[in-house]
C-alpha cells in the first residue's frame, strides 16, 4: 500500500498477508523536495516482534 502526502513524498508499507504483520516501510521523495523524485528518504524493516516481560535498557519507569 502506498500513500502520497501533500508534499509529494510517498510512504509504502509491506504487510504479510498471512499474519497481518508490518514487515517494512519505505518513504520516497516527491517532486517538491531537493532530492530527485523517487529517491529513498527512509527504509525500515521489522526483523522480530514479540512480547516480553523485561523492560529495555534505559527505559523510563512510569508511575503506577
């Protein structure tokens, strides 16, 4: 699925149809920015996701 913003940049997501999990996200430049249209601005890939009972290092302790 791809969505184009008002600035012309587009965001594409890749979803695993079997599980509905997000696998990757890509943002590409539109025509209005300083980079050529279609240039990659951001790529992120989800490698592993799951539940844990352990807080990550450096996590902020919330009240309650």
